[in-house]
């Protein structure tokens, strides 16, 4: 079954909520990040990313500065610009991006190689340390930028650059006698090559992605071979010499993917790799790879996924832990990991129509992805905790990775531009366009035109999702079009209602979608009512960190307690099982957002000096109104405590 990618020129987001985020990215985030890449943001860690390209191009003197993967920040910024230009043309922004592309082109070697770290700092060492040094990762992000800029503007300049880069990589890597039989320590190029194949239809790019995926974890192990060849030297020594080479599960390279049973290792690497494999499995009709994707998805989504759509529960290695180990306060849940999760979910939806993937994609988007950026668009989270106690963070180094407030920028700045590019490319996630049906995965307000054979189907989605329950889908095609609309029925909604032109709509429900087939004509209106009562969420009994606790969710949004509303010592608050909820619209930074209040209890003891008692201490319980805010919006009012999971009792 062929899948068509929505043309973002023909998809305009007008959503009251996420449309505001797209405007924020366009008007604030992209200019702010351009300043950051040029080291013009005060009180922020320097980037030097643009200077690195200028030095590599011979336009200025200096030394390479930053992470070995610093180039990827520029690539992601270019991709965000490309998708933003689809929503609203901006001649000045496009001119700036074109100049950056010329700079990138000037930094490229004659043979197609492109990487400022190795060009400036270690030209003789290129392709000698795939396990640690991110050359293929940076190439993948630049390839994605080239594809996006071509699709967004029609300009081939960057696409031609990345095709030369991909052709160079294709000549270096593969099963041939004179080729390197390696693959990246940080997957990314696999999904990028599949995107490049979609645009160019050049089989060598699909075959190269296939090679990288199938070579992974085979014996003799390439990481060991290259480690010996370079004299047992190591780039990273965070956990001891060559830890990244030795801990092969960290890179999902401990065994072939066909043999792996669980989501393991670095969470971002895992979902990037799986997104590429799912794309490959669909286009190559590879049943074995399809089953591998399903098996690993199920382990991740059923045993290692946070209620917020976060993945990667431990800071050591930014990695998955074991099944059902989901700590709330030491969690990592990198913003990039949830973005990669959305990418993986989108490709699983393209492979098979199952609303479960869209449910997970929505959970990640409306919680962790949005929560990774402050409401002002100028501060960011790298790590996304579900519980924070700032006084403890200051002294206990087990929490060194957790920040109680968002940061202006990062020395490792992968997350901010990643958030920007996913928010500007939201149109790729709303729909899955198949020949036999148009699947609506996310209820984001937009206008879109979709090809249906030789005809076109134009429709408009409206409403005030995720705050209000009514979603309106209006057909605006001037000519009748026979087609099927498949509406996702979210897993959080117990009693969805659907009407067509004011009457109950009858259709088949399968795997989380309602299928409506008819000769659609202008003026047809489908109204989807998704009741949004506040729902209590309970963890699996095997998740010990959630035992005896409850979380609140309304629609796709997870809610939390914050010190600004509820005072300190949030761990002493509890929510009785019989409490009722009041939903109301907030004010100030919470304007147009729905908050929740419930009557709960707080407690404290008279004797606060003794650490423990042999008899139950006298506890004073008192009623207290608990105020819950959408978790994505926490930490916008200064530093304070926060928690999602609350004692129930």
C-alpha cells in the first residue's frame, strides 16, 4: 500500500493552540536559535556552530569548538526553517538560510565529505571512529535538512550537497572488499537515507540504509575492529576508556536487530534507528523487519514508556533501564527521545493502520515535546522529570542532570532545534495518506488538500483541541469525491460520538479508527465529540514508583501539582478516591488553558526534629484545595517543586 507524504504547502495549520506554537517558532524560536548558533545570546553556553562552518570553508581562522556533533544543530535549524517557510513565506529568513547553505557547500570536500570537526581538527582521522564520533549522525541530519529544504522551497542547492555527501558515504561503506564494513554509533542516517530515497527514488540510498541496519551487531564486531586499528584510543572517557565501544548495547549494536528482544541503550539512538527500520520495512516489504519493529515497539510502549510520552528512564547513558523501572525524579526522558518516538510512531502508522501508534505519538507531542520548551520560546529542557524537589537537586549529585527551570541553551544543544523542527513539520503527523483512506491521527486545526486518484479532497479541521471536546471536520472540495475518512478514536476517550451532517454517523471501527466512506461533497460536516472528563490514571502494579499513587489526565494532557499553587512539601499532599474535580480556564500564562482543582488533604507532624518514631507520630491532617496544571506548562513561574504522581488516600 503506497503512502503519500502530505504537501505542507497545501496544509495550513490554523489551530488555536498548536498554531500559536508554530507562530512562536516562526517569530521567536528560529530567530533566537539563529542568534544562539552565532553566539549572540547572553547568559547562554556558546555554540560556535556557524563559526565552525566558516573555519572549515576557509572564510575565517580559528579552532573548532563544541561537541563533535555540533554540525547537527545547524542542520536541524535549516530543517525548521524549511518547514516554517511552507506555513508562511519569509524572504529575509529564506535569504539567511540560502546563505547558510552556501556556507555548508563551501565547507564540503571535493569528494563529498562534510563534517567541520574532522575538517578543522582531525582531517586524517575521518571515518576512523564510527562508534563514538557521530560523523554519520551529522551527515544524516544534514541530509534531512537537504530533503526538507527542497520540499519546502523547491531549491536543490542543499539537496545536491547532501546527495554528493550520501554518494561519498555509499562509496566508503558497504560489503565490498575495499569498503568499511561499519555503521554509526549514533543512528540517524538510516532514517535520513530513507527520506532521501523518497525524494530521489535512487535505489542506492535505500540499499545503503538496509546495509547499515543489517550490519549492526554482526560478528566480528566492527567497533572492536576499528578500536584496534586506531591503537585503542577513545574520544569519550566519561565512564572510563572506550566505554562506548565496550558497552555495545548503548548503541543497539550488541547483537543484530533481528535478535534483540527489548528496547535498550541510549533512547534517542533507539527510536531514530527504529524509525529508519520501519520506513525500510514498509518500502521493501520485509516481513522480518516488520516483525522486529513490532516486537521492539511493544516492549518500549508497554513496559518502558512514561505517562508523559517520555522514554529513557536513567541518566547513565541517557538510556532505557529494565522493564517497569520508571523513576519519577531521576528520570532522563530527553526531549529528543520523545521527538524520535513521534518519528517512530509516524512510520509505524504508515506501515499499519493502528490507532495505538497515534495515541503514543499524541501523548509524546502534547506532553514531553511541548514541555521541552518554555512558553516564551527562549528556554529549554533537555531532561523532563515527572517530579522535582529543588532543594535536593542542589546537593544530591544523582540529580545533576535534572534542572528545576529551563535553560537558555546547552553545550550539547540537540534538543532546542529538534523541538523547532518537529513543531514546524506537524503537518506530517496529522494525517496518514493512503490510496484507500485518509487517516486522521491528530486533531490539530488545519486546512489541507489531499490527492485522491485524479481528484482532490479538501477539508478543514476546526475546534479548540485539546481544551474542548468538539472537533469539526468540514469538506470544502468544490467537486464530489468518493473516499474514506478514518478518524482516530483516542484511547483516553471512553465514549466518543460522531455525527455526519447532524445525524449519527455509522461506520466500521477497526484498531482504533472509525471508517466513514461516502461521496464527500462541499458542505459535509463530521462532528467528533470527545468527552474530556478528568480521568485518574493508575500505574501497572509492577511499577514500584507509582504504587499507591494516582495521576490526572484530561484529554491527551497529563497534569501536575506545582509549588506556585500548592505550597512546598508536595509529597505530603494526597487526593482522596472520592474527590470530585472542577475544570476551569486559567489566567495569565494559563489563559485559554484548562486547569483542574480538587479537594485533597495535607499533613504535617508536630515533632519535626526526630527522623523516626517508635510509635505513630501525631499527624495533623487538614483539607487543602489542590490545583493541577498541564504538565507541559510547569516551570514557567520560577523555581519550585513539581510532581505528577500523587498519593491517593
